[in-house]
């Protein structure tokens, strides 16, 4: 009985609000807001429609709260309030003014429930109400919302907004939204629908492709519309094939940059010392966990400076990985030079020990490493979607590569490394302390692997097994590019990453890797020293 009384009261309030003369103001929204919680799904939908027709921007926060599930009815008055949990109680605010209404027990308020149909109506209403916003970003988002909802009720507001719009990108989005509404309307003339198909064809994304594909296969649609839609679908599919190929190429370059970071340190140690270091992946893992520890410190003591955590993690990760690498070289590897099988087994054992040590300290589960704000989000470049995280990793890997090239070509340390790589006996005869060069080279390669761990923490799970996913690919890159040749590592990493991603759509991820491995084996049969073989008396002997 009480529900019936509330429904009748809400209907009266709605009729009074709709019958009022003149434009609606914020005060005129009060009966509509009360109606949201007075009549179940049907009453709520009528109230949402009334708000959309009122055209008052003050209704937007109310509808957003309703969509988020924060709108409640306070008992026994029946007032509609925004209620959010605050400890054991609910903090109440006025949905129109935002003024605080104090707190209440959860039992005092009832949540206004919505279904999928209401969600679509609410999104369409928010879209139509924000089309007149002074902020172009809000108008753009509103146009996108109308495009997805295709609500005919927004057409009049959309026409008005189009006539006033001065921003070219927003105006284009509004035109596309209008075309989608017209195409979904059963009463729109055929000429308007044909023009709408052409407008949507210029947009040419997957949403348009899905919409026009359905129209081209609709048996009830006129033949002219179906033919035009089918023609535009063909054009869109051809354009998307081109952009998909470029997208896969970008994915290949980003994967190649990751492989470059993981392999560039291995190229130094493997090239100088001839050591097959199976613990190289664990240096990458230590760099990732160093990033996690640094971020935890920032979260605890300087959360406002969290965006700087990744920059602080770079030298920390380098120092940790280089220090562990130096300790491994001093205690184990130095005693096994010239015994490749024993070195391989020893470093494999070290990798298992490091993994278990990390499990004991941090646990076996993945650890959360956050992304700073400047690495979050993405942008569109034509038909390409480029995430800032991947873009910064590509830039970072190339910067590390450039710094390593400068260090090896322009410093005394780099000169000694190149001398030992090309002819160890002659370098020793000239007075170079080759054991010290080996130790510093191993520390440098391990430190660079730690930097790779910082980058990989942004795109992969930080776990004790992180490094194992990249160790085999790193060896393939080094062998393919030419053992010890840093430029060969660059070319090999980018080539293998690109080929992998170009093959994946056709052969799948697993078969694609197998195919790449077979190609490398065949290539090494013809060129055992890789793409760019090192030159020197000892190397060529």
C-alpha cells in the first residue's frame, strides 16, 4: 500500500514538473529527483526522461550518482539522497546542491536499483545534458555517449549543439553521433540514412563496422541502404587491414625494445667472457623487485611524490643487480672460466637459488607495481592505439642502448672491454687486468638487466619467475645478432620482435615462436657468427 501511495505521489510530482511553464531550473528538478525513488523501474525511467527533457545541467551529477549506485531513498521521509559508506555509517549529501546531510545507519536508506535498460537511458540522458557544456572535453564525451546509445530523444539537443559548436573535433563527433541516431531510427527518411552511412564511413572504426555490417545483412532494410552499407563495410575492412598491419608492427617494435633491454646486458657478458649465464633472467627479476620496494617506500613516506618513484628505482635497480652480479662473478664464475658446461650448470643453480630467495622474502604471489601518471593512458595516431607505457619503454630502451654504445666507444673502460673481447691474450700481455675487466663487465651486464626489470615491471607480472620468460629469447637475440656485438643485439631484438608479432595473427603465439626458432637455427647454419660477427685475431682464430 505504501509503495502504491509513493508511486501515485511520484506521478503527480512528475506531471507537475512537466506541466510547468518556461525553462526548467535547478529548483524544478527537485520533484523529478524525488520521483527517481518513488515508482520502481518504470517511475525511475520516467524521471530520467523528464530530466533529459528539462535540459538542466544540474541533473548530470544526480544521474551520475544513480548510475554509480550511490543514490538512495531515506526512510521514512522518502527523500532521495546520495549515500556513501563512511565507516559503519552512511554519509548523506543532497543530490542537487551537494550539501552535507549528516550520517545515517545503513538500515535507514534504501538503494535505488536500476537495470540494463535504465543504464542505457541514464547514459543517453547524461550525454544529451552535457552536449551544451562549456568544456569541449565534456561535450566530446557526451557526443561519444550519444553515439553508443543512439537514443532518438537526444536528436533535438544534438542538432542544437551542432549549430553552436565551434571546435572541429567535437563537431565531427557530434555529426557522427547524429548519424548513428538517424541510422537507428525507424522513422528517418532514406536519404538521411544514406547520408548517415557516408558520415559513419569516414569514421571507419570497429563500432561503425559492426553497425553497418548488421544493416547490410538486415533483410527488412531497403536495398539501397543495404548496398551502400555493404560498400562502406568493404572500404572499412580494407583500411582496417592496413592499420592492423601497422598496429602489429608497432607491437613488434615494442616487443623488440623489451627483448633489447633483456638481451643487451647478456651481450656484454657473453661477448666479453664467453659465459653462458643462466642467471641473467634473475638479474632482470631483481630489478623488478627493486622497483617494487622503492614504490612501497614512496607509498609509505611520500605518496604525493609517487610519480618520481620509477626514476628513483632506476639507479637502485642498477646497483642491486650489478652488486649481485659482481658477487656471483667473484665467488663462482671466476673459478669456472674455460669450462662452459660447468658454468652453465652453476649459473642455472644460482638462478634457482635466487628465485627461492625472492619467494622466501616477498612470497610466491605477484607483486603490484604501479604506473606513474605520465606512463598511464594512450593516444590515437590515425588507426593506431599507442599506450604511453609502451612508448616510454621504447624510448628508454633506445636511451640505454645509446648510453651503452657511448660507454663502450668513448671511455677507457669500454676500450678495455673491446680489447679483451677481441683478443684476450694480447690484452693481458699489454698489461690489462683481464680478471678485473671480466668482473666489471659482468657487473655492467647485470646492472643493465636490472634496468630491464624496471621497465618490465610496468608491462609484466612481478614474480619470482619473471626473468625465465625472457632468458631464452635473450640468448636467441644475442646469437642471431652476433655474439658480443651490441649493434647486432639491437638489430636482432627488433627483427625477432617484429617477426614474432607479424606471425602471431596467422600462426598463433606458440607456433609463431617455433617458426622463429627454426628460422634462427637455419640462419646460424649459414652464418655461425650471427648477423654482425666480431673481428679480431682471437675471434677469427
